[in-house]
């Protein structure tokens, strides 16, 4: 968890709710936050938008059975029941439409019902969500519902055309940057000022990119599409002081003297305008490389975006965040780690397994090397399929893939939660660290944090931590959430099962997205988020297999053996949690939370899983 700069804040009881909102939004949008706490790819509104997409394909016959996307309906119903602003029990319109949806098999009728559901949400959901935030954030009482509303807000604003990078930048500037207005955050009325930023209409932007390619001779044809190519900076860019912008980006500038000016990029924000302009230019570049296989095209990662205001405002961008980099750890990898992993691959696995793993690494490298999210998703899924053993008869498709994917993701889930909170509490100040060191039991800080947060012996001592975290209400809430969800075997089981269900829905979504790319050449708007998630899942599974290989003594492990062990240990872990109701204490918290025999537990110390 990244703890933000609070020098802009006048922290009082009246602004604590707004501070909670700002810190939660900042965490959800930060690239390196834990995936479980990041903004979701969808909210209930975009769930309906997703269902509309599949209903359309179902109606036109490209999807033959409703069973192919039945999980989308299940997830929608669940999210409706848990949405902070929609009460499906009392709202007869939504309740009746969902009832019809469940009982309709005819493609055209089904499509019409989803359209009606979408029309209802399009009309009123954003207004209800904004009103809920404006009312409940200042009250600062319903923390769980407020967090759901913030998560939904991120997805809602993104659905309406705003780039996630732009939402994050606005959040940073408004609440935490001393160089950007407002000068101070001092009252809850400023929340409306922030929300109003995301109600502004679209406008035209002009985007300037720099490339290294001999494309000057094609400029006449491109100009018809409002794409202009010049050698050196265009005159209009010089007039607004391009020199000062280029001066800030000297690194890697040599050779990128060809400028591409792309006009008429109608977008909600400069980040979205840049993405749209790049997609327009990419169509030309793809045509070029199709005809000329030898010439390499290089696009400089920085760009300049100018709006059509009077006077115009320019935005200078460095490299656009790569979906494959967002889920990666910021911890520096050492030479010893690389050498140890390489030797593990050679000495711990059968020759066939080693060959499989290196082939998977090839797909992984391909995904990193490309900029197109479609190619990234296909490469990552190919990597996963390259790992899986051959399915038994009748054991195919997404059901089989889930059987292979879920065990490693479930067995490592508690560790990544507590690693994340350990890092946050480490950086929360000396007073916080001293409290955990004083009352937590364990050989290291990670163990002490885990014990402190889950054990029944911690009573009044928790109040000391609450007081020490008075300026970090989000972290305080995360600690409370962690205690509630991991303080007994029953609580852990219920939390793990809920997490497992969410993973299942999301993996099915990724699988359907992969199929749409391959078979229908269709993609959904949140594809980059799916790439980010799938990359994380692949990395966790690979680390899990490597760790199991390290544990094998006296023989080399096959990949099929690793998956069999993972499935077996997940079953044991869940059955043990389900059949008991132990409260966590100093003697049993490691076994209850992480699983006594779990080979991926941080207390089975063979090879560290690292920061996931």
C-alpha cells in the first residue's frame, strides 16, 4: 500500500470521511497495489454492458448456447444483490427484469430483456452512485458500502470514457499534490468539486507523436484522415513552446525526428485521446509492416496532447503504462534470485517439464515485448495452456482450466494479503512498527503482523494501533477487514470461498475474451485490465510450480505431478477450514490462516514466492 502525502490536508473529524475516500481511490488506481484491492474491471453497470455484448452475439448466432455465458448472469445477480445503491429486493423493475432474464431461452427475447435492463441503468445508475457518495462519505459510517461505491465509481467513470490513468492523475493532483489546485483540502464540500470533474463532455484533442520510420512520402494519403507527418516539429507545436517540453525528454530522443500530428481525437480526457490517436496510427503501421517485413517501426513513448480550449492546454506524457508491468513487483530482482531460479528449473524437474517451463517463458516474453493487449492476452493464455497436462476424457474447456488454475491462486491468497499489509504497516511510521513489535508474536515482522491482526489474544492492544493510524483511515480499515476475515477457520473458509468464486467468474471472463479475439475479432473495453490480471495469475502459478519442484527430494518433478499436488492440497486446506471453527491464537494462527500442510505457505520455507 502506497501511503500518500498528507501535507495538503487539514485533518479533522469532519474531513476524515473524505480522507478515507481519497486514500481508497488512490490505492485502487495505483499500478502496484494488491490486485485484491485494486479497482475492478467492471461494476454492476458494466456487468450489464458485458451481458449485452454476449446477448447480442447470442442473438446473431455466433454464440450458440446461453450456457457459454451463464456465469455472467450469475455474477450480475450477485453484484446487484451487493451493490451499494441498487436494492434489487425493493426495486420492482430490476427484480422483474432479472426474473425474466433467468427464465428466457429465446435469443431475441433474451437480447431485448438485456437491452431494457441496460436502458434502466444507463438512465439512473451514475446519478444514484454520485448521490450515495456525496451523502455517505461525509457521514463516514458505512465503510464497507463506501468502499464498494468507490470501486463502482472507478469502473463507472471508466465505462463512460475516462481513462483509468486520467482518473488516477486527477486523484493525485486534487487530493495530494501541493503544486495543483485546490491549495488545501479542508471540507467535505470539496468532494462535489472532485466528482464534477468527471461530468465534463468530450472535446477534440490533437496528439503529437514521434516516430523512427521513413513514412514522409505517405503523408498525402494520411492527411485525408487528419494525420499529418512532418520532418521535425510542426510549426503549430513550436508556437506553444515545444522546446521546453522536449527539453524534459532528452533521453532516447535521438533519431525520432519524424513527427506525426493526429487531429480530431474526440475524447473525455487527454489520456484517452492519446490512446485513441495511437490506435488510429497503428492501423497504418500494421498495413506498412504487412507489406514491408524488413523495416522496423519505432514510436517514441512520449507524446504531447493539446486540447481545443482557448487558450489551448498541453499535456506532456512520458511512456504509457504497459499492462504487463502493472502487476509486477517493484522489488529489485537480484542476481542470486535469477541464478537460483534458473538452477531450480534445470535440476528440480524432468527434462520434459523443464522444456515446458522454458516454452512458457517464451510466451511470457512475447507478451512483454508486444504493446497490443489482444496479443498480450493470447500469448499469456497460450502460456497457461502450455503448462496444463492433457485433460482426461470429458474433462475439457473452461471447467478443466479452472481446475488447473484455481488451486495455486487459492493457496497463495492469504500470503499476498498479509505481505501487502506488512509492507504498509512497515512504512506507516515508527509508532506503528513499535506497537506490532511489542504485541505481535513471531520470528520476523511478517509473522508478528499476521499474529497481531488475526489472534484473539489481541484485545485492547488493537486500540493502540487504531490511534497510531488516525491519519491513515484506509489502512486502519484494511487491518480491521483482515481481522474480520482471518480470525478463525470459519472466517478464513468463508473469505477463501468468496475469493474463489470471484476468481472463477473472472477467469471465465478472460477465457471468453480470448475466444472473442480469436474467433470473432471482437474485444471488450477493459481488455488491458484482463491482461494485467492474467499476467499476475500466470506468475503466481509458475512460482508455485517452481516451489513444488524445489520441495521434491530424490526425484525430478513432472508438471502434471505439480498440478496434482496443488489440487490435492487445496482440497485438504478447504476441507480442514470447513470442518473446524478454531479461533486464531499464537499457537495455531499459521496453520489456520495459511494451512498446516500447504506447500505454498510462507512457513514452508523452500523458495520464497516473492511479492505478488
